[in-house]
């Protein structure tokens, strides 16, 4: 059997890492495709964090964006998304710029056969090579975060913990087991096609931020279910998350978020700030502002944003238990 080339193994591992971090770090919004839900104030720091966790647990990629930003900043982020200047909140992920092309490849005619052939020729049974690729990715990612990243210390420490989780998971070599992986391939293709974002980056701009995040929901749901099948249960981590208040004043707070992923305990320190609209994660505000001011517009202004009266998706699965495989 042909062994995977280093470049192919690296590409495959990057896509999986991006998928995992997408499950963990992005967030989203509401019930209907056409407009985000009305923002409702989170009156305590812990309530703000718990709401974001609940959004992720429901695979709701529209509500976190609404809940993560004050309405005025959300409107700016949507305008920047439509003009092609920003892909926040996806821009908080490594390799986020590869996501549109990945969805386009998975949505293409014959993608299932191409994906299966590529897996069988390069990865099936190649446990040693995939373990080596995982170790190499962990090494380089750790060095970057420790020595080159400009992210705040607490953010770097959280991501370093996630890298260790992924390295442990990669060393198990489960991705090399065709009995586990091959049944997942057609589900990935179906989820990508269900997103209706197979037109590359242009499709993301045309859809706007809210509609794009809503359309990404099947892919996030399938990604989480696949990772659970492969031994990395993101939903269990979200269900078991615990929030502790470290310090709090009338306008600022620091919380400690604890959860377990892949058998490892993970701890994240979260800073929040109070605005007239409620409490918000400082990192989300900072990342959104940075994404909005970067680049230059390539399109005219977006239409005014409408907000739905309700909050939360009409088709949300119950919080307990994962959505059944489709």
C-alpha cells in the first residue's frame, strides 16, 4: 500500500485540526436563515459564558456571533463579511482561509469516490505515518505559540492544552482504521453539500455572515459526531464544562473554564467586560475589531440587519445527547 506523502498527511491533519477547533472556538446565531435573532443581555459574566457554551452544544453557528458581540459591532462584522474583508468568527481558527475551498471540494460531483480513493491510497493502515504527522504538527504548533504568536498569554496557554489533546489523540492512530473512517466519508460529503456553500469564498460573501454560519451547521454537527466516533467527544466536553468566578467588579471579570477533552483536563482563563448590552468576552471583541479593520472593502454596504423576535434555533436538538448520525 502506498504510504502518505508528508504533504498529504500534513494537509489531512490540518483539515482535521481545523474541524476540531471550529467545534470548540467558533459560535453563532439564530432561528431563521434571513436574519439573526434579537440580542438579549447576559446579566452576569458566568451567564454570558454559559450561553456561548450552550450555542456550541446545539451546533448553533448563528447564535454565538450574536451573543459574542454587541449589536453595533455585530453589524460592522456582517458588513465586513459581505465585502470580503472579514470572516470573523471563523478567522479565530488556524487555516480558516482553507475552509471555503475544503467545502467546495467536498461538494463537487464525485467527491465521495475521490475522497474514498484518496483515503484508501494514502491513509488507510498508515498509522505510523499519521502518528508521526500528528507529532510534527504538535511540535511546530507549540513552538509557534510559545515563541512567535502575539496572542495574549492566557489564550496561548489554552491553545497549547488543545494541541496536547490533539497530539495524544493522533498517537492513537484511529484515523488509519478504515472500519472507523470510511463510513464517515459520505457523511462529510453530504454535510458539505447541505451547507450550500460549495461556491468558495464568493458563496460566503454572498450569503452574509448570519446565513453562512447557519448553513455551516450541518458540517459542524457532522464534524462533532465524526470526532466522537473517532474518540474525541466535543459534546461531552461541552456538557461537562464548569465555570468558576476568579475576580469580578462592576465592569470587568475573570472566569476559569474547566472541561475534559480526550481524557485530558483543560483549563481556560477568560476575561469579560461589561457593556450597556451585557457581558462579553474580551477576546471576542478584540478579534472581531481586528478582523473588521483589516483589508479593504470590495463591495457596497450590506442591507440593514433585521432581528427576529425569538432567540435560539427552531430546530435545535435537545441539549442532552448528540444528534443522531444521518
